[in-house]
C-alpha cells in the first residue's frame, strides 16, 4: 500500500530534478534523451508521479538518480534525503486544512 511519506518524497525528488534541469537551462526533451527516458516519463518524474513507475519508490528514485547523473550532479546521495531542499516535512495534521479538521 502506498504511504503518504512515499508520495511526499517522490514530489520532493521530482522538484529537485526540475530545479536542477532548469538551473542548467536544459529542456525536458534534452534530459529525456540523455537519460534514455521518454518525455512523458520525464514529466511524470518531475511531477513526482511515482504511480507512473508502478508505485515503486525505489524504481522512481533510480530513474531520478540516473537523470541527475546524466546532468552531472549528485542529486540523491542517500535514500530518503534530497540535498538542497530545505522544506520541512509537514505532519498529516498540518496537511489538512483547518476547516476540514475535526474539532474535538
């Protein structure tokens, strides 16, 4: 079963790949051809859509790491950690809008 943490991690990794690509002024098509992925797969990767990768976070991360290597950066040095991102992971309670939270 897919966990919320896996989805969040995939989104953060996708953002990092996009930021790296944009910082190097590369198009999605260029990075896709460098990394032997289709343009559609690159779009899914940058959007953090790991459902397009059979709901397998390890497969998603392997593709992201390969793309980063093709761009000449070490984007993912340890599983679960994305260097350069300073966003704090929010808890589930913080993710739910106040008006939808159950008042106890």
